[in-house]
């Protein structure tokens, strides 16, 4: 509620200034109304009605100038000092000094507000000097009133600065939230790029090998060629489905239900359809792994089999080993292909993607030709219990 009131007052600043001055203006009209209602009591000493109105307006109108509180206080104080020099007495409009004092305490720095308070205290003293029955108690009461107005302005100033700091903090937090969202989106795009690379590189490589085999067998062994074409169709559909799922993440305006990411349960199917003769060997008791780590293992095996298919040469065979222990999971993919003699294509992201995936889970990966021939990819991932320990 108070926030809405503050927002409304901020939007209608001039109207709020007029409302603040209105009570004091009504107070100034009371003596004038009394004089008009009982003119037999004589003129309003020491001013006539026009002079009374002119002095009151001169004291009240500067209060509408909210943007310059120091100038307003100086103008009102000088007019009041001119009244004291003319020994004209105190008018209700002289309370404008206190209103201007509150504005200075509310908007100006502490040293200026302190100086304005001392000037107002001097005004109380000068007003009592011309009073015939002035006492120390009257000065004390006037001083307490001035200091109360001053302290109220200081409190309002502190409160305003606090609210402004909260608003600035909220804007900064909103900016940081948007920046983190952009960073998260960039990281998600990078992840999708790695996933797309793995999907496209593996499935397209399988399709190329199957197409080459179908081309060689189409005349001599039509049944084998037909089987290769069916495998191409199956692999292409799987690749399209996975690519559609990954690209769908980027469509923020659509509500799409995504299929689960591949994991260890799909590893045997991956090995069977790798495009190279390969087998899966599991050593130890399989443990329950997080989905992210299962996806990392799946992509590592997929990338290693793709490299064997692309660079292993004709007749290459591969072995995928998973070794479970209490402390780590070892993923080892070997082939009996060309090994060091294979010319690896430059500019690929497969090995880099494998290292990023394994490093994210605190593991390590090595890849290179084997001493006895062939190629080996070795990845070690710590088990969740081992990392917690």
C-alpha cells in the first residue's frame, strides 16, 4: 500500500507540493476571515489586508518550488528577517520557515540541514527578542519544536535513501538475473552444439558406411544391400528424432515434452548399431549413476565408435568395456584399426567434447594410438559415493 502511495506521489509531484502547502494556506486565511467577519474590531495590525496577503503569498509560494530546497529556505528566511527588521510581528505564514527546514533536511546533505536548523533557531530567538513577555521556557519550547521538525526531515531523508538503495539493489539483481539467464542460455547452446555434433557425426558416419556397403553388394548380394538400406533408414530416423528433440530446446515459445536422454540402458543398442563390429563387456557390479553421468558415458562410447568407424580402416573391430569399482567407473573403448597410421581429421570437436564431459564430473580421459596397434579411448569417472567421501 505504501509503495503505491509513494509511486503515486512521485508521478504527481506538483500536486503533492500543493497539498503540503494547503494546510498552511488555510491557517493563514483564518485571521483574515475573522477580521472580515468582525470589521468593527479594527484593521489587522500591523498590516492592511492587501499587505497581509502579499506577505503571506511571498512566504508560501516558494514552498511550491520543490527542486531547490536550499533556495526556498533562504528566500523564506530572508522575508521573515525583513519582517523582524520592520518590527511587524509574526504571521501564521512564517511557519513556512519550518516547512522549508523540513524540505532541506529531507533533500539536502546533513551539513546544509544542520545549518538550516541553526538559522531557524536564530529565527526563534529573534522573534522572542521582540516579545514583551518572552521567557526561557518559551525559547526552549520553540527550539524543541524546531528540532522535532528537523529530526523528522532527517528521518524521512534516511528512509528515502534506504528505499532508493533497495530499488537500486532490485534493479541490479534483475540485471544480474538477466545476465545469468543469458549465460545459461549460451551454456545450453554450447551443450546442444556438442550433443548435435555427437548425434550427427555418429549417425551420418554409420549411414555413409552402410551406403557404401549397399553400393558394393547391390549386384552380388541384393539381400545384404536391402538390409543395409533398412539400417540407413533406421539410423536416419533415429538421428532426426534426436536432433528434433535437441533443437526443440531452443524453441522457448512451444511447450514440448522431450524424451529422456540416452543412458547406460541404451548402450548395448548403440554398440550393436555402431556400424563396426563391436561388443560390450561389463566388469563389476553396475551402480546407479545420475542421468547426466550416464549421458556422458553414452556420448564417450558413441564418439569413440564413430572415430573407429571413420579412421579404423576396413575390417576394424571394437571392444567397449565398462569396469565398475567402489571408487570409479572406467570406460575403455579399443579397436584394432590403423591406430597411429590413421590420419585424423583436423578441426573436430569430438575429443574436446569428451574431455569437457568427463572433467565436469571430476574425471579424466585419454585418447590415442595403442602400442600394439589400434586406437584406445580411456575415461575414468569417480563414483558418487567416492566423491562424497
